[in-house]
């Protein structure tokens, strides 16, 4: 065999192998694990949002069990495992936990008769961050379609 022919065979083999590898590689953000994670993430955030709305209409004296439920839900989100290869989800999860912390802190301050401006500031932060999280969930779900 001449050198050109060997080179063409080797080059063809390399191209074939690279093509196979690229085709077989899946985007981890499109995996079943990522879809399951987003589904569970959404469920937890939805549950928190329900408690958050309830807390907004609960008297100071009756807030303790609602705040406790909110803390439990936040802890559930904190324990949610990030799928392998989806490191960006870590930032989103931490961001949402921070939003939940702001909401919980606001209701704790409200319950202890803190300054209204402090409570309002914390609730504004929580609202903004939770709305952003809801949008991210929706956008991510749409990317699966």
C-alpha cells in the first residue's frame, strides 16, 4: 500500500470515530435526569410559592407553622441533587434557596414586629427572585420540547 492510501484510510477511520462519538454524546441538559430534576425543582418551588401566598395573608400570631413549612420546603430544595453535567443548575438552585431565605426572613421579621420597610425590602427581593426562578423553570421546560 502506498502512503496516500494508508493516510486516507486512517483519516476516514478517525473521522468516522469522531462522528460516532459526537452523535452518541448527549447534552446533559437534555437528559432524562435533567428533565426529572426540573420537574422536581418546579414541584418544590410551586409548593413554596403556595406557602408564600398563604403567609402573605396570615396574621402575625398564626405565622409560625407556615414559616416552619416554608423552611422545610427550602430544605427540600437544598437537598435536591443536581444531575451530572448540569453544573449551571447549581447556581439556579442556590439562587432560589436565597430567594426563599429572603421570604422566610421577611415573615420572621414581620412576626416579631420589625420595621415595615425591612419587611417590604425583603419581600421585594424574594418576589423578584422567585419570579425570575419561575421564568427560568418555564424557559427550561420549553427547551425540552
